[in-house]
C-alpha cells in the first residue's frame, strides 16, 4: 500500500523546500506549500507575472520560483519566503524606473519586499491588469488580445512570422532598453515585433508595462 506523499518541508523563514523543476507544476507546488499569507502573496505574484509577460516560462530552483522570457536558464524575476516578507528579486532591476527600494551586492539585481500588509495597489507592480479580446470579425474570428488598466495598455497580434505587441501610449514611455522596434512613427503608439529566436529583456518589458499603467492612471 502506497503511503501519502509527504508535505514539503518548510525551511528558514517558512520557505517551502521544493525539488528543482521546470514548468507550472513546481511553482504551484511552492505556492500551495507556503504558509498563510505568503501563499496568497505568492499566488498574486504568479498571476501578475503570467498576465504581464505573455508566454512566460517558469521553474523552481534553489527553493525559489523563477520566471523568464528567454531561452535557456535566463530569469528576470524570482521570490523567496523570509520570516516577515517575500523577497522578490528583479534580476535586471537596475533598469527599472522608478528604482526598487532595496539594493543588492549583485550590481544589476534589485529587491522588493512584500509583507503581510503590502499595498497591492502600488502601480509599480502593474496590478489589476485585465485581459480581454476585442475586434472579432469574419476575417479574424479570434479577435485581438487586449490588456487594460485605466484604458488599453497594449494589444497583441499574431502574424505569419512574428508577434506584434502594441503599446497605445508607447511614445510617452521611457524605453532605455530600446525594446520598441516597430511603429516608431505612429503618433502615440509604439510596438515590439517579436520573431522566432528573438530574445526579449523580461525586466525591461515589465518596466514598460509598469510605465504604461502609470501613464494611463495619470489624473485618474
């Protein structure tokens, strides 16, 4: 008779001990095993990243969920449970504007600490983004995916050789990493065309989304 699988061990700070693995399963196992409010915060972070970065890849290593937008072991965000907060690491956080509050010994890493009473309305996290589908028509019955908060942030369109992500107010957004590579003369809009094999800077992309939320919420 098989014994029930043991619950994951909780390490220092209440961080679950989860075996190294890739994909959705290990990350959801970490979230399910985290104690109390840390589980809820982990679930909110996971949902936020999933909404914000299309096609994000996931893994658990070193008992921490990791998120990436590139091929290979390249990650832009991870988090780890500490005693009084979740320690969220932005692996290329030096590019974020406004800067994150906690520095690191690693020159490009910045941290955000999320405690039990964390304010999830902080626009730096681009919360409450909704995904819908608009503009269905006979020639495009699937419509166009649209991400919104305070108005349309960006749209996603699939073509034969690339995916186009169009930021409605892209001309007003800081883009130090120069992700925008299309619609550069299109008035207020700017776009990112992503082709097979392209490498997208995940931290810089999240910074664009954060800036788009802040731009939409001006005067709200």
